């Protein structure tokens, strides 16, 4: 799907931070990070306990998410359950490579793998 056909996609929107906004506010942790392609909101993936990326997408009506992991450049539409190619987004396109995955490092429980969805 060409990016012109995706309502609300804004390649100039900058990321809201380097970690999941909700997890950081609630002392939580995440497995992987997702970026809203419409507004730049950073949330955690659906395998994470909070699943904040998709929650934001549904609540805001911003269906297109992209990975915020180093080396990944895919887009996912939560309404159609399909991958898409999209435009290059405003940097940064991933969390810092030095940031732990899962993260943040000081909040990840020892049994984190058992807590994944």
C-alpha cells in the first residue's frame, strides 16, 4: 500500500521518547517497542505485559504501527492485520542500540519470559 493511501500517516512526526510512554509512567517494562506512524507515540508490543502500542492505536484511531527496534523497518496495520511498506520516518527510527531489550533494564523481572503474551 502506498503511504498516500494511509490516512493519518505523518512521516515528519518525531518519536515521543525512547521507551514505552505508559510503562515508563507506571514503573512497567516492555519486550519490544512500537511507534505510531501517525503521531510518533512509542508504546510496547503485544507480547509485552501492557500492550500499549496497540492500545494507543485503537484509542487514537491511528491504525498503522511500525517497529521501534534497531534494524527493523516494517509497518503493521492493526485494522487489516497486514504488513505494509511505508515511507522513511523522522529520526530516530529505533530506540538506542545501547538500550536493553527487554527494558528498561532495571525494571525487567527475572521471570520476564513467563510474563510475555
